[in-house]
C-alpha cells in the first residue's frame, strides 16, 4: 500500500503544501508586521496549509499580483523571487515543516498560528549562511 493511501485504497486529500522558492540576489525585505529581514540568495522551502480550497490557495500564491496578506506574499512579491516547484502533502503542516531541515532566516515567518514551536515555516536550504 502506498504511504499516501488509506486502508480503503483511497488517497487522503492533501492538507499541506511546500513551495520551493528561489531568491536570485541577497535582499532586505519587509515581511508585513513581522519585520525586515535579510534573505541570502539561494533556495528556500516554505510550508503552509489550507483546510479548505488548497488549490485556490496555491493558485493565489502563484499569481503575480495580489494584496499582500500572508508573510509568504511579501517574499513572493519581491523582485527576483520565484516559485520553482509545488509539493502537496497529507501530513499536517507542522509535521511537514519539522521534517524539512534548513536554516531559519526569519523567525516567526508563516508560523503565527503554529503551536509546535518550530520557529518558522520558511527554511533556507542552501548551506551555511554567509555573514557579511
């Protein structure tokens, strides 16, 4: 039986997702009320969820023009930032985030409602952070 299948042979619906994101050049970006952060150039992994309308949420993230609401909106609106891939998953958001690894660049990013204490749902994947 596939890991994504239930005992009845039906795949459960995805409830969480991950966006693989490329930041072309080092940037300083204001992330709403969370604050301003320096984002080194490289690859990032953002983990999110949608209890309803997962596909609509993903489509919104991929739209170039939108009202800035979630932390991820501010990052994706910055010049030189692009979504490279989307992964849907049946694991809860916080469990998926915990398994992802990577470095925390912006504490609290995407984790306003996280009770598991993982610190950030955005992880920098490209090795050690270079300090100026």
